[in-house]
C-alpha cells in the first residue's frame, strides 16, 4: 500500500503526454517526459546548486558534530550537562520560528542571495551533536587510554581512533543531513531570489505551477529530483541501521 503511489508516479512519468486520464499499464512507455522535464526545468543547474549546498552543509555538520560530540562524551568540565540540555532544546524549536532573526543576520552580513544563505543557517545540528555523542559513549574508554599512553594527543585520538570506529554514526548523520538539505524548500524560497541559485526543490515547486496540466512531465520531474537521495540511502542503508541502533546507549 505504501509503494503503490510511487508505482503510479513511475508509470505516469513514462506515459505519453495527455494520456493520464486512462493509464494503461500495458500501453506506451516513453522517456520523452524526462527529456522535457530536464530541459524545461534546467535541472543541470538545480542539481549543481543542491549538490553544492547539501555537501557543504553535510561536511560542516559532520565536523562540528564530531568535535562537540567528542567533547561532551569524554571531557569533564563545568556545565557539560547544561550545554547538552541546551543543545537538545534546540531540537524543539522549529526552523520557521527563527527565520526572521536569521534573515536579519544574513542581511546584516550581506549574505542574502548567496550560497552562504543556504549553507550557514543549518551548518550546525543539535541532532548531529547528540548522535555523535551517543555513539562515542559506546566506544570503550580503554582504547583511548591505550593510545594516550602511547603518546597520542586528544586530536590524534579523535582523528585516528574515534572517527574510524564511529563510521556508522558518520554515515547516519551524512544521510540525515544530505537528504534534509536536498529536500529543503524553505531556505531557497526565503533567502534567495536569483534564478541561478535555484535548487531542485524550488525547481520542482515551479513545475507544479507551470506544468500542472502536463502531469507526465511533472511526475518525471518528481522522479528526477528523488533519484539522488534514493540511491544515496540504498548505498548507506546498512551503516544507517547500525548507527541508529547503536546510539541509544545511556551514560
């Protein structure tokens, strides 16, 4: 039942124009709608913009999550639990609630209509920090202590021991961050107006306005925009499950 709408989308995307009123599963299958959707929507530019934003946000999020998560998991300092609670509290605040102050900050920094407006607002993730912290807690402290006895610094322990051992959590965070940014419509809609900064989701939204009568082209655009995240999830699904399963440890 869950997959049936997706099957309808795929069949509609391969149907000839104007034939969706009576979909014939044994009828004509054509890729013409994909070609029209790619050309009309300038998907090459949208794919480039979405890829740049998604990869940029993902790299910064994984870096900041690893540093903050390791500090909260291993270092003992005053206010550590308070900081963790405040980080978790940010998960309860909708991004839409912060759009006005973020818009004013971006305007003050002359970042509106730039890639910075699409990357910086979500460059740090409270969920990512909590995820990495929880996974670091599952790694035995004895491994780090052995490395420190051999002369390793905290940075070397993080780089050569903790990060390689936390690969499932890294893949999980990467998938969450990349898919979230790829599917984001709110930031490009609010913080950009330049056509050359259009992302995949913004292009898809414009398709719904321009080509609502040509459902075959619209369904083809939906399939094109969904393929990268589907392929990415299929490639990392094993690590994703391991990362989610291992981050429920208690301190």
